[in-house]
C-alpha cells in the first residue's frame, strides 16, 4: 500500500487522496489577451518529469485540504509534502521524507 504524507494529518493510505496535477502552475493574469496557442499551452502542456516532481494532491477522505508533494515518478516514492503557499523544499539526493 502506498502511503501519502498529508502535511495536516500525517501519513495515510493512497485511497484517501485524489491527484490534482502539477504543482506551482500560475494562471495567466489576463487570459483574454492570450491567443489560442498560448491558452492551449497553459491548459494542456505539463513538464511530465522523470524523477522528482512537484504535484498537487487533495486529502479528499480526510481533512479535505489541498497540499503539494514531491514524488519520484520512477519509484513512486513520496519524498515530502508541504502546504499550499509554502515554497518547494530543497531535497538532497537520497533524502527520505
């Protein structure tokens, strides 16, 4: 079973969470000024990183809050989590949660 570290509730089983996509995406300030290609790029293009990736998650069956987490996409291991609005933590190689 995969355990996900909620920064509000602690580690919980993955069945309690929903994936919210890539973290730290910023909506354009004035979307009406974007052309179709730029808007499509914002909506659909993601980094899809192989390795450590910042993701947004929601503890749907727990506190209900959104948070960000760092997950290694090659091993599916969560390296840490942090609250929305906090900066992405710097992790050294091989550092556990």
